C-alpha cells in the first residue's frame, strides 16, 4: 500500500503511508536496540556452535543432549530439503471441499476456459489465436470441476445435483487478485494491521495473523467475482513478512463449516509459502533515522536486504552442514542440536526455494538492485508489484535469478508519487510484447479489489490482447502463485471457483450474477442487474497500435461515425451503426458536416486532407472533471507539485493557483476530459474555496480561454475531512457554515465588487451564495450529514424570505459531491432540489462516513446513482484521485451499463458533462468551446473506446493516428 495525501496524510487510514510528522524517536530507539539484539544473539549462537563443533569433532559428549530431540532435529532435515511440487496430481476431491456441498450442474453457459483450443501452438496462442468463448455446461462435484461439455444430461448426474441455468451468460474462473491487504484493516479503515512497523526487516511476521474473516470487504470483494487473493503484508518494510493465498468463503453462509483464518487457506497443504518485500521510497521514509540507522536511502535499503539475506544464507548452510553430518553419523550422534531460529526460518525457506517472493518495486534503480540481490543470494522473485517502470527495462527483469518475474500492475493508477510518475497505461501491452507476464491487482484498499477486473478491462483498452488481459486476473496470477494447476481456469480437475457474469467480464460495469467457491454458491439471493443479452466483446486488435497525436489545421474527415451526441434538439442520435457512410467533416477545428457529406468529403479529399477511417466512431461533447485535484496537484504525495491546501481561515480562489502543463492534465485531455472545474483542496473533492473552470489542454492561465470561469462555486468540506484544522466535529462545521450563511443573509450591505479587497472575501462569496448567484458545493458522504445539509438549506431559505419579504421562494443552490450514502435520503434530496455529484461512482466502506454505501450487484439491491435517478435527483459523476479523471468516460459507461434502462447513451454522457453545468446553473452553451467535439473510435462508455481527435478552439484539431 502506498499512497498519501498532498499534505502528507494517508489517503485512507494506511499505516504504511507516510506519517505527517517524522516517526517518533522512541520507535527508532526501540528498533535499534532490537536490531542490535538480533545481531548479538546470532553471533553468540554461531560462536557457540563453532566452538562445540571444534571441541567435539561432531561427536556428542555423552549424556549432555537429548537423543529424542536430536532425532527430531534430524527429521526436520527432510522438511528443510523439501521442494514444493510444481506438477499437478490427480485429485478425486478438492481438500477444501466441505462434505454436504451438493454437486452442481451449470447449464447453457458461454465459457472462457482460460486455455486456447486444443492443438493451438504456444506461439499462436500468444498472438491471440485459438481463444474463444464456448457454449457448454459445467458439472462440479466434491469441489472440483468434473465435466465441461454441452448438453450434460441431468439424469446421468447424482440425484442431489443442484442446477443453475446460465441462459447463455458468460462464465469464467474465479478472479485471482495477487496483491490484496483485505481483512487487515477494519471496516471504514478504523484500525489497521497491514504492516509490522517495529522494524524494517520482519520476514518472521505473517499476514494471516492479522486477517479478520468477518471484515465486510470479504463479501463485497467477492461480489466482484474475486475468489482468491494473495494477502500481503504492506510495503512499509523492506522485508514485510509472509503472505497467504486465501479464498473468500467465510462461514456457513458461504458453505464452510467454520469461521476461521485457517479455513480460508486456498491450499490447506500450504505447498508453497509466499513473502512480501518492498524497495524504494516507503521503507526508507518509514524507518530511516539520519545519524542513527538506515535505511535512509536506496543504498541503505540494498544493504538491509543483503545483510538479512547474508544471515539467512549462513543459517541455511549451517543447517545443511548439520543435516549432512547427521545423515552420515546419525542424528543421535550429533554434538549439537540443529540450529533453528524463528527470526531466520522464513528467509531461510526463501533461499531454499520454498517461498515465492513478491516484491513491491517501481523504479529502475529498485528493480535492478533487487535483480542483483536475487543473483547474489540465488532466490527467485516471482513478481514485481506496482512495477510502473518494468516496461522500460524488460532485459533487466530477464536477468533475475531463477526466471523472469512478472509485473503486477495497476492499469492506469499512476503519478501519485515520484516512483509512479514515470508510468504508462500501455505498460502491460509492452511487457507482454517482451514476453513478460502482466497481471492486474488492486492493492486493496488502494483500489477496491471488487473491481480488479476493471483494471484488466482498461489494460485491454490500452493494447494488451484481450486473452492476456483476462489471463492477467485469472490464470496468470494463479500460475505465479504456484496454483496454476488448480485455479484460474475452467478445466476438469480444477477447483470449482466459478463466476457467471451479467456481461463480458471486461465490459464496463460487468458484475457477477453468482460466484461459487469450491462448488459452493456464495450469494444466497444475488441481485441481478437487468441487462441486454450478454455478448462477448469482439477483441479489437487495432488497440495494439499505439497512436501518436498531431495538430492538424484545415480539413479532417472521419468516416464510420455511428453515434453523435445531440447538441441541439434538431440533431439526430440514431445513426446506422452498420454503415461506414456517416462521416464527420471538420474544417479548422469546426464540425461543418455530419452525415453522408458527399461534397464536403470530396472537397476535403481533393485538398489532400487526412481521412481517418473509424470503426464505430462516436462524436461526443467534451467531458468535465468537477471538483477534482486536476490543475492543482501533479504528484499527489509531493506538496511542491501542488498549489497547496486551502488556508484554515478565509477563502482562496483556485484560479490564482492553477498549474498547467503536467502529465495529469495531459492524460485527462487525451481521454476527452478537456475541461475541469477545480477548487482549492486538501484531497480530491474535499475542497474549500472558490473553484475555477478551465481547459485541461491550455498552456498557461493567460492563454485565450484557458480559464473560462474564475469563480464557479464556493466549496466547503463536510466529510470526515472537516474534523480538523480547528473544527473538531461535524456539528461544529455545520454550525460554522450556518452562522456564516445567516450572517450573509442578514447583512444588507451591497456586494463589494472585484475592485475592492472585500470583493474576494469569504463573506462576499457567501453573500453571492445567499443571493443565488454562486452555487454552494459541499463535500459529504454520510447520509446523516446530508440530512443536516438539507435542513440547513431550508433554514437559510426561510431566513432569506424573512429578510427580504419581496423574494419569492428563494433557492439556495446547494450541490453535494461525494454522497456515498445519498441513496438513503434520495427523495429528500429530490424534494430539496439538491443536485448530487457522486464521487466515487462505486463507493466501498473506505471511511466510516461511507459505511452504509451500496457496493452493487450481486450483493446489494441497486446503486446510489440508480436510487438518485429514481427519485428524480440531478446527478453527475466525479472522482477522488487525480489519475482517475482520465476514466470519467468509462465511469459514465459503468453507470450507463448498470442503469437498467434509466439512462440513454446521451444521458450517460451527460453524467460527466451537461449535468455538471446544470447542477451549477451554468449555461454550457456559453462556455467557450461549446462547439468542441471529441471523436472516438468505439464508444467512450465502453472498454476499448479511444479518442481519435479533439476539435480545438484554436482553429486546429488534435488527431491521434
Ligand atoms: C441458452 O440460453 C439462451 C438464452 O436464454 C437461449 O436462447 C438458448 O436457447 C439456450 N440454449 C440451450 C441449449 O438451452
Ligand atoms: C440595513 O439594515 C440596517 C439595520 O437593519 C438599516 O438601518 C439600514 O437602513 C439598511 N440599509 C439598507 C441599504 O437597506
Ligand atoms: C445579487 O447581487 C447582485 C450584485 O449585488 C445583484 O446585482 C443581483 O440583483 C442580486 N441578485 C439577487 C437575485 O438578489
Ligand atoms: C430491489 O429494489 C427495488 C427498488 O429499487 C425493488 O422494487 C425490488 O423489489 C428490490 N428487489 C429485491 C429482491 O429486494
């Protein structure tokens, strides 16, 4: 885990994340003493052992040692020498199977087996040949997949067989997320057991000791189809401890006999063990203490690794020597006991090849140093996690000892720290092209593991072949965990971890309709979204081609347009998707024709204008990122790259602090988010001050139309983020806001203009709020606080009526953003005419004030967005973190796909466009660039849609070809 806030606070309650102040010195002193003690004990033990060896010449002085214990020690030698098995063995049942779990017949499914058709060569398979969805039934018994073939007759199956009719829906193996910290922190992030922070090198701790099987996330993560995860200790330590592969079935409701940690083991035999290591910024920041002990630099970290591994190597060779001698002379004749030390045991097992090491490493120096360590100490690293720079150095990875490690990636979560500032959303595609396996992970709770398939979906959209993207969350991680012969595929003899989906798993908004673990159904009354008949995605191989942008003047022709957003009521939305004849012709950045456009196309062709042939082209208005950090923060964890937090007293204007030209803005722009409205913020939408509306593609503030509104709205924070900076409670924050608004109502002075200092004062903006000319934007998640806001709005409105009897039905334009629990007060919000911008679209219980959020099907009936739509609330979508702004189109796509017909495609686009302006009382046709278009290949609301052109204000057009 790994992220932090602009001001150094964790973005969630993450014990690994940097502390805002330097770590307390007591911790460092304690650590140093302990470190010394480890060393001293090791040296003494070693000296004693050597002395004994020399004195006795391996022969046991009579009567001093226990023969029983020596014999037991000798038996331990076999365990030390054990090599975990790689090959599969035939099983007649799954050891996790609970007797009484009935056989299961899933009929009429469309199956992704995870393997290409029989006979496909490895080379063809890599190239994407031989992969397909196949119609079949699946029979499951004793926790294993038994048969996969069409038309299995129920009569030939055991009489107690349960039948699940899939009605042609899509079926895959359970999703495997090989980087999760699920179960290690409490609901709402209240308490955290992710990292043992007593010292930097803790190979001897185990994640399992902190996993709480009853954390609600175990259920909602599984509701995303995730059946198995590698539960890793955090990345605060260079060596963080042992990790465990667990399945998400807990207790009797999930078909288990007990609620326990042990019952979660994916492999009850624990054939393989796993260890988490981490390099780079986190450990040196958390543990190093200048002048006292390291690591305070990468140099120091490399020493920590090498020193720990050196001790483990000595330990292993002493044990091996003992065992060899014991084999010769007999254990009972040994002069000493076998050395066994829990502090060194797990690292020893790493060097013995019994442990699969997974290491958090981002940068080239980290990756390369770690590869050196593997060669120096001869152990294998199975995957580099986070790994943002791996795509730049495939040859370095290939130098790792024992085999090339995989890269466990996010699709596009990047730029949040210096280590993630060099990153590419095409990393997966490029690694794959170099024969390095990409897998996609959540780092839950950094991303909610429930939606880890969305990472694979985006990877596909960014050029990773479809089959490799699906493999990246199923068979590839399974193989890396040493469980490739048991999970990650639909294959006879494999564990019966199965997901039936409501749509293609890589489609926007895909949700399971049922999940089975070891043959047991996991949801008793799963909610199923009503969706069109599922059709698998037809992989678009052209996505593998990386496009380059160029700025074009004059005419540009796009053919194959199948959808254009109706900007006016005259426009037509329904175009014939089956013809390439609909064209869009732009001249000097303006759309001059949409339709057959024969003469315009002819003119353009004869002028040798570029003609871009699209498949399923879409024309949409630009997207708008509302109240994000865009333009105010570049690298989230680096305050130098931010405008900075709002002052605790008074109000500032974002327009005075806008930062143009960074990667975040460039990515937003390249994904069709050409406009943003940002307010001074501490973190994401938790803003305080006056927001500005600006263009993400602008070079600087003074460029024409760079800022199209200096003052969009007045923002305040009423999430848990309000409980700081002198306001210790939500009630105090509400009271303060109410007081300020009532002062504004009852102060009859005229509004000072912008030629006076007072024109920029908080009280002036508040007067504009109560006068109805400036929206009041409140960041809030809790339904209770939203209810208080609704009451506050009525209080202020009646105060206005009283103060100005002439005003009829004054309306305070309150907009709320965040709104994880808004479904609980949807009708009240509608009655109060409060628009809602949901952020995030798919909340989970990331903080206590989001506890009652809906995580969606199959676990919850409905979503916040749908409840708000049903109640008639005006809704939009925003995000929490800067990098997510590029995904606004896909998020709108998820809302659209899961709206069960509540939204048309046009209305889906409005969630990240027109609705934001409506909520703010802005006439978007007056925003400069209102005739701007984004040209997409594919739908922006679907996986694999991508921007091909943006028509500009400058008379030019950016075209990606
Ligand atoms: C499978 O389900 C689909 C969708 O309900 C249906 O059209 C088809 O006839 C079914 N096929 C079989 C073999 O039952
Ligand atoms: C403002 O209110 C004060 C006291 O209520 C009153 O004396 C004054 O005339 C008012 N001024 C205006 C401009 O209405
Ligand atoms: C709001 O204040 C402005 C500036 O003082 C004034 O021109 C406008 O009439 C006021 N609007 C309302 C609705 O009171
Ligand atoms: C789900 O909620 C809807 C209202 O949004 C309700 O009509 C329906 O009955 C609920 N379904 C179940 C199974 O509870």
